[in-house]
């Protein structure tokens, strides 16, 4: 079937823009978000996806360490540790977990936690230094913007000095994550969320000047105002145009937990729509993630044809990453087979093609 037929009449002009490399505007985003033609939206997003990464889909071995034991909205794996954690882990506990993977294949330690008003910058630095001293092999991605902001505010330190100290301690990149967070009390993206992003701009600038990269997690609620979402993504796209700091975008639908449910699943329709819209509108962010731990195998597989070229992290093969409850069944071979079944080529981010 011809691509034009899949895209349909409603999105034919958007397809023409994407095919020519023309940047989409605000009105285009609103059309993408409001369309009922999910198949057509996927077809258009796939054009941008294949131009960016061909048929490849990225995965990586990843160990998540929630160092505060607090909720982490933007990271389902770290949030799962919060739900199963009976006490806040100590630096020694976390360092011992990291040390178990010294002989494992290349991968990543993802170190983050919910903001803790008691943490100082020095606490973060010591944590990084301790983990790095026991494992110098793995890529260390650490700390959200909100964690960094809270610790620096407590110590009255500037972003550049905080980030420099953490780099010297051993971080390779920043977790970064959300720029506009949602809460159970305020589960929708609103103008106040966008205004709140201003507090993180000095951090983005300082990180970029130091050569640090990070990830952007787009957390959105069901029923968000499309006009506000457009404003948010225009801001993010502008930040990336200026500083080229975001390595990956992960769209995640925010849902308050139901009793007894650790990680509520978003609807497949809305998740695929967000992934496709992110791929098409955030044209300057190279990867878009459909994380298997958050959206499940079936939606993650379908997402490979809706703009996603990154399927997220999987536990280390020695099984030491017990906190990854959401991915316990998604081992390497399972993920590779899932990606291949979607007619994509699995690529280990830290080891090359498989």
C-alpha cells in the first residue's frame, strides 16, 4: 500500500512537509494531536523515524538505583523501587549493588530519586563518588533537574559549580527527565507547568556548556489541553535548538495509581499518539523512546512503527538488578525477539548491533 494512502487525506500535507524536511508548526501539532486517524499518524511518524535511525531500535542493559526511596513520576523502574522499598537505601547498599556488575556487559547505572529536602550537594557528590569507586566501567547517568535544583538551593550553590563537582566525582550524563512535572493533586499539564520550567533553564545552559547530555521525559495527562501541550513542546524544541542537550525524548502518560496496582498502564491509543507526535514535532531530538517497562510489550512493539526507535532498558544478565520489577520478564533475548518481530534491528547502545 502506498504511503500516501496510509497517511490519508487529513494528513497528506503534513506528510509532504515531513518528507521534504520542513519543520512542523504549532497548527500542525494541533492537527496531529486531534486526529482520529491513528494509522495515518503512525505512517507519517514512521517517515521521520526511518530518516533518523533507519530500521534500528536501541536497547541497553540498565540498573536503576532510587537513592531516596521516594516516588519518581518520570521513571517507572525507579518508581517501582519506591513501591517495594521498606527503607531508604544507604550509600553503602547502593554501592554494593553497583559493584556486583563489574564483570557484566556494557550498560548504564540510572541513579535518581524523588526530591529530598534533607539532601545537600555534597551528599549527591559522595554518592556518585562511592558508586564510581566500585564500578568505573558502566555509564553513570544521574539525577533529575528537580533533585539538582533542590540540593543547590539548600546550599546556595550555582548550577555550574554543582555540575562540575558531580562530573569530577564521576557522572557521565544527567538523568534530567521532566521539565514540567505532574502530581496526583494536579494531574494535567497547565500554563503553570510551563512557567515552572524557567527555574531549570540555568541548569540546562550550565550542563550544555560543560558538555553534559541528558534525557527529556514528557509526562502528560489524559485530557490535557492540546494548546498547552503545543506551548510546552515549542519551549522544549527551542531549548534543544539552542543547547542541543537532549539525547532522547520519552513520552509517558501520567496516571494516579489505583490501589494494589504498581504501574498503571496508559491506553495504547494515547501512548502511541504521544510517541508519534513527539517524533514529528521534536525533530531535533534524535531518539524517541517507547519504554517496555512502562507501556508493556505489545504497545512497545507497535511503537516501533509510530516513531519510537528506543525500547528502554533491560536488567543485567546476572540478575543483580532486583529493583527492575517492571522488566523482570523482559530479558535480553525476549527484547531482541520482540524488536525483530516488529521488523526492526535491535542495537545494544553500549555494545553495537546484536
